[in-house]
């Protein structure tokens, strides 16, 4: 019996992985006012999972990169008056 080598993209997501992706997905949709049943939410979900599978595990970083992949600049901790 041979062992097949999987790339990161082919490895299954576990429940803890899905929890993180779902949390980020809900946050991004909520921030943008995107209904989770809307077509745009499918795109957000796909981007979230793709980035997670590429190795982005930090929720805050994942959220920023999902926004960036959609063409939105998301800046944390900046003062508008500065």
C-alpha cells in the first residue's frame, strides 16, 4: 500500500480549522453587511478557506488578507486624526 502525499490545498480541514474560517467569514460578512446567503458571501468563504489552506492561521491576519483579496483596505489600530 503506497502513501499518497497531499499538498496543503488537498489536506482536509478539521473542525478547529473550520471554526476559525467560519469566525473570520462571519466577521467579514458582518463588517461589509453581506448577507450569508448572497453570492458575494460564497466568494468571501472561498477566499477565506484558500488563504487558510495556504497557511494563514492567525484570525486577524486572515481577516485582513481576505479583505485585501477582495480589494478592500482594512487597517487596524490607526487613528484617523493622525
